[in-house]
C-alpha cells in the first residue's frame, strides 16, 4: 500500500506540517532543520599586552639604550630630539642622578654636558675621579621636558623603571642625587634640599646622599662649599662601605 506521505510528495505538497509535540517526538532529517547549530571554532584567547615593567626588568646593557629610545610611555617622546639613557662605567661604585636632560643633552644624547657638565667634571676631579671611570651619570627622566620645565608625575613614574633597572645592573655602592627634584623624587618626600643634605638615605637598599645640582651651583657660587661637604661625606661613605665589604670578604667561611 502506498503511504500517504509518498502521495503528497508526488503532488508537491510536502513537507507535512504536524503539531509541535509530534515533531519533537520524531527524528527530524538534518536537511529540514533551518536552525541547526554550527560548531564554530573556539576563539583564540587574546594575547595579553606585554608587561612593560617585566620587560624592563630583563634588559641588559645591549638592549637598554634601544629600549629607552623606543619608549612611548609618555608624551616626551614626541618633543625630544633623542633619548638620553646615561653614560659611564657600568660597574661603577658611584651613580650620579640628576633630574632630566637639558637642551644640550637632548642634542647630544649624553647627560650633564655644557657648563653644568663641566662643573660636575670639576667636582669629580676634586675627588680624584673622572667621568667614565668608576662613575656612572644618569637622570630620572631619559627625555627632555619641553622648555626644561619640571617633570610631571606621570613622566617620572613612566621613566623611573629605567633608572631602577640601571641601579640593578650597575649595583653601585652610592647614589648621589643632584638637586632637589632628583632627591625628592627618589626619596618620595616633599622636603627642602637643606633638610635632606648631610645624612645618608637609602634607595632600593643603596646608600644615597643629596647635594646641589651643578646648574644651581653656577648661579649660587657660595653654596659650592656646602656641595663640597656633601661630596666629602659621599667619599667617606663609599670608603666605609668598601672597608666593610673587604672585611666580610676576608672573614673565613665556617667549614660546617
């Protein structure tokens, strides 16, 4: 006997519409289903942005300057001529830190050039030292603020990881903060330079001494005597730290 459905198909009267309960009870041919679920591939998880701080923490000296030059963390990259990462002995005991590059530094890519740089060189010579030998010179900011204005907080925080990485790489015995801005930034205090001078501070476990910026001393000659006092304290501190290190190195290691 011919099935009713076959007759309807021959007459072109299919598909046959049935009550929903009946349809649910019968298997439905895949070709009839208009809302058949499609297996879409699971979207690949979005790649997390590179952790900038983690990357800076892994920089060595070969990659340090190129990374600073490529930095776009603040707006100073748009107004600088070039970055000024730092210069000197990468194994130095002494690290001198200023505020930010000036116009000449921006043009030459080296910190503390011009008159202020020459005065700093004279200060080093008075200590029996010179640039590049047991001395490293850097700034908190690696790019010049327009018009030599004071650094803005976001600029300082964007650039501070680079200075921290330099300290980790150099492992200096002493940091000399040159000027109020560098001192208050590193020590995270709002204080006068007079109140910060004459004593030993700490930054990331490294001894830190505060003195005047060479550019300030060019305008205030009487304060050169105070700066010399600070440098003498710095020299005594380094000698003491070296003596303590030598004593520890000479101590015999217990056999047990």
